[in-house]
C-alpha cells in the first residue's frame, strides 16, 4: 500500500498544485504523512519554493507575521539543513540552528521520521527576502535572548568585539546589559545584531544553495558575498532570476555628520565600507554579464532593490548608473505583463527597450523623486500599453491621456479600471479625457486632485474649475470617485442618467462659497443599483434628490459641504428656472421632500444645508437605519442654529408601512428565527476557534476551566471535518425561509444534531459553544426587549415617530432643544439608542440631560460637549438622585478639554479620569 493511491498521478498533481497555490500548508503536511507514494509526489510542491508559504500578503503585517511564524521558519530551515553533511555546515549556522541539548541536527521528531529524504533535491527557488528589511532566514530582535549555543559561539570566537570594530556608529549606541553583562550579555547593540544577522544570512544561503547550484532558478544573493557566487556562476545553468541584497551599510543619514557625531575613525570605517560596496556592485554586474554569456536567454530578471539594512535605519540604494548596467546586461526581450513597484525601476532603466504590448496592469506608488516624474513626462509610454486594463498611478501631466482622445494609436487599450492622483502639479483634463476615450469599457474611475498650500488660493472666485462628464458614454461604469482638493468640480448635469449601473458615487470638492445663480443641478437619474452615495461641495449642492426615489439599494448616504451657510439660500429653494449668460440653467436646488423609501439605508450623514432642512419623518422610510449624523456647525458660520420641536417627531400624513419584524418572531413554517441564527453563529464561532484557538478564551470563572488546550491532533482533525460539513452556510440559512417547509425543518434539525455531536466529542468544544451561545442569547434578549419597548410606545402614542433600528445619534452644532423635546427625542423617538453624542447643543438643562440619558435602557455611551456652569455639581447630584443613575455617563468639559465621568456609588457620586469638579 506504500506505493498505491486511488488517484492517478496526473490528478494528484492538479490537486497538489492548487493546494500549493492556496498555501494550504496543513493539507500538504497531511499528504506528506499519507504514504511513500503521495509523499514523493508532494515533496516538490512543498520544497521547490519553501519560503513562499511564509511571505505575508499584506506588507504592513510583515514584522508581526515573522514573529508568529518564527518557530515554523526555524523548523523549515532545520529540515533543509538535514540534507547538509554535518562536517560541511559552518559553525555559526550550527550554533544558530542546533538545539542546546544536541550537537547534531536531529532534534525534531518529524525530521527524524524522514531523515533519509534529500529535501534539497527539490529546491529551485531560494526567495529569502520579504521586502525592504525583513529576512525570512534570520532576524534577531533587540531585547530577545539569544539561543544559548549562539551566545556561547560568540563568546568563544570573540565575534562581539569584531562586530563592534566594524560598525562606524557604535559609539552612539547603548545596551541595557552592557554594564551588567558586558558584550557577552543576551542583549546586544543594534549594530552587533545587524552584523550577526548579516553573517548568518550569508553563510546559511551559501550552505544550502551551494549543494544544488545547477537546479536553482531564483535566488537572493547577499551583495557582500558576491565573490563566491561570481566564481560559481558557470554552475548556475538554470538561473532565471537573481536579486542582489544590499546587506551592508554604506549610506548613512546626514544627521550623523552633524556636531561631529562621527569620529575620524568612524569616517575611515565608513569609507572602507563604501569602497567595498562599489567593488561588490561591479562584481554583481560581472556576474550578470558572465551568466548571460555562458547561458544566453536563461537569466531574464535582475533586481537590486533598496534595502533598509538591520545595521541602521538608512535605506541602502543601488546607484542608477549601476542599476542600468545590471538591467542592460540581460539580452532577452523584456515583455512584462504588469508594471508594479517590484519592476518599476527596471522598466525606467530601459523604457525604450521594453515591449509594453502585454502589459495589463500599471500599479505604481509615488513618485518619490522629481526625476521619476520628469523622466516619465519626457518619455510617454502609456500609448504603447495596447492591452492595458488597469491603471493605478500618479498623473503624468494634464496631457497624459490626450493621445487616447485623439486616437493617435488606432485601437485603444481595453481600460476598465483607473485610479489616478495628482503628483507634481494639479489635475487638468485627465479625468475627462479618460471618460471620453475609454468610457465604453470603463468600470472604475477614481481621481484625487492636488492639495495646494493653505494660502495658495485666497480668493474663492479664482479657484480653477474641473469639468467632467460631457460626452461620456459609460454604460458599465460602477464606481465613480472624484476628489478635487483645490479646484471646483463641475459635472455635466446629464451624466448620471447615462450611468445606470453605478454602485458607488463619490464626488467632492472644497467649495467654501458659491453663487446660487451659477449652480446647475443634475437631472434626475435612475440608479437602481447604487449602494453608496458621498457628495460634498458643488456636487452635493447640485444633486437632484429625485434620484433617490429609484435608489432603493442605498446603504450609505453622505451629503454636505464646506460652504458658508445662510438661511437666505435655503429660502431661495423656491426659485424657478432662468437664464444666464451661458444659456438656460437650473438656478437652485429642487425641493427636498424627505419622503423617500430607502429600505436598506444604514448610515445617513448630513451637514450644513442638508442638516438644516432635514425632516425626521424621513426615517419612516429607512427601517434599517443605524447611524444618524447631523452637522450644522461651521467655523465660518458659528451662529447658525436650528430649533427642534415636538412636531419634528410626528409621523407623516402618509406614513410608510413598518417593514421591521420583532426579532423573536417565528417564520411561517414554525422555525424560530433567533434559534437558527444562534446555531449558525455558534457553529461559525466554533470553526474559527478550531482554526485559531489562541484568539478565543473561555471565561476564567467557568467551572472546570483547568483544561483550556485544544483537543489532541486526531480529535481536532475529526472535529474540523465535522465542522466543515455541519457549518450552516448562508445559502442553507436563506433557503430555510424561502418557502420550503420540509427543507427548512431538515436544516434546523440537522444542525441541532451537529451541535450535540460536536459538543459531546470534546469537553473544551462544549465549553466554547456554551460561551458563544450565552453571548448570542444575551444579544437576542436585548433585541427582544428593544422590540417590546417600541411596541409599547407605538400603542401609547400612535402619532409619535418611533425609530427602533437607530443605534447611534450625533447632533453637531447649535441645535436648540428644550427639556421637554429632549425627553421626547431620547425617551420615545430614539429610545433604542446605544450611543448619543451632542456637540454644542443648547436649550436644555443638565437635569433634563441626565434624566433623559440614564432612563434609556440600552444606552452605552452618552457624550455632551458644552461649557459646564458653576452649578454642575448640584445639578448632577439632584438629577442623578432623581433618576437613580447606576452607571457611567461621560461628559466633555470644553474649558479644560478633559473627559469627565461620574458614577453613582452607594448613594453618592465619584468622579474619575481627571475630573476637575469636586462634590
């Protein structure tokens, strides 16, 4: 049976290739333990590029990912070293990777089981670098103890003193253990650790790769060790890609030179390092030239990226003239399929000689230097990207897309997605040119303008205008986002009517003053698929609210501006159409009726004019609304105010039907909605716990909490399989309530049985499930209590506006609210709130504020920002005693800018968090 398997080898390889692509290390590890036949078939997929499984997908998480994966990385390196004879392994590598209990590399039980396998026979790619700094081979972090064998090796060979003698900046570094343990302590200076990292990385790379040079296809070569690889170049017949790692520090920040920070001895050391760096770079060029001469057409990729060496914080950069020689030494045609930060410098080194006909994506950050921008402006290349589908890069000038509008190149590339931003100068006609030229297939268009200095534009009338949309034909446009930071954004009034497929619309400018007679409102448009609408400045003021009547899928709605507000402008909303010097225009906004039906709206954020004219009856048509934010505060108009009365919170004459249902209601087929949801979420929680056990903890006070470990591996695998088959998918969940009674009951009962089987198999799983279920029960009880409270309010005052779904309310600005209106608003209309924040609201007293907030059963956070009077202590004492407050309520005192908390404890009050008021 060792040489048999039910699948043909071709089918097994397809599965293995998919598992390796998805980085399914657990599945591959299981296959390695299946039998000899499957093991030999799996080995190449695991060890041909072993470090690929550890490269994080998110560069920002590299450091933490390395810390988490350090034990696995160490185990992998030890596994690879089992194929190296003990007498050929350098002492420094042995000291780093041998265990403290043994003198040979046979510590792991899994390694002992397959000690006879030659893992290096499958090695083809040695990609040991994650980015600009972190190495996958070794990174010794300051403050962490060194392995005892490594510490002993350093002591015996006097390497600490040798490393200190190399570093120019040693005299400016300190170590916590220098005085106590000397240089033999477990904590070393950064430069010492840096040199130690460098030596281990260099020796380990050569120890592993030197045995299989003929089969290596890609490698990261430490530049300081280029001599050995230059001599071995004739053996590297399969090499296709090489990266030179600039691992020494030859470039330092200028601030090191200030105040004689570097002594004459340090400057002499630095000069030697720079001299050696130049020699190493010349050797790298010679390596590439020799290899291309010996094996023409084999080496296709060379890079020498900037590197932030561990020896210091300065970025080490390969000079442009040397990099051009490295790239120029490759004689094969350059036909990239994408231009990214990884190959951007190589492309710039030979723009004219690069074939761009296959480029589908241009995704480049920057520019970080002026020569980057000027070089590309002087050498246009976009017209040569005939297969381009996605462009994410800085604009290369106002005329960078004129070639597409003029159709100078004949057939245009099928551009579908564009994300462009201004770099060294403001945007011009680029956005409009892109829409005109590529509109037929364009799905995503995002543009961000150039932010001028604060005093660059003094007169608002002199702000330049960016016009977009005229003549666009964009039938498949789904995402339109244009942010003008220093320009006025004007869109063709008919554009939205040609964008029926829009999902997200985000148009903004920093308009701070406007003329009502110059604004042109957009024509009404049908946007049935729109889910997010963000408008600010000119686009918000020109928006036609009739568009909302067809936008029933809307989830987030944000409208506002930075403009100077005046009540006269709001009154001008009754003006009609007229003429202007440029022809017929629509002079002002249409009437906002606030009676739209938006059943999926979750967030509503209005500011300035829109908040001033907002009518609360709108929430009758938003049964899912959770966050309401209304801002009338403006630094240019601090005196604008709005007075709220009880009439603002009455239902409209034609109230929309209530589409919400009590959370505890039963579906038509007799299955409790809450119970199915609880089982669904608990199963998902169990599955998450099985995959990440340390991310979930059972409460410390749980009975029988001694065993908090995962089940044994065999039990864990079985439970994982059960969870995989029993986990309630959304398709099943929705299907249970789609009209199939028998299927619904079967789904519910099947997952109940699944829960019983899983919890019976492991006590720890049972405890995890009980904790999860208790949390879900508390959640549904809270929802049921909210629904019951709403039902009582509606029965008592049917004309009162009740908003059961709202969880967060923010009122910013001079909202004038009396004590009685505050009680109605918080105690009845928004009684289910979990957070309320009022910034500079006026009209009500502290008694009313405390009584209204402490009486809200679900409130978790209540914040009030106002200047508190001298009678605050008396007001709080009387109001809280009357209301029986028994929990924290935060206030904000604007004179001291400190957050104030008070709590009712044993009949008196305790202030905390830096409060300045004494009781």
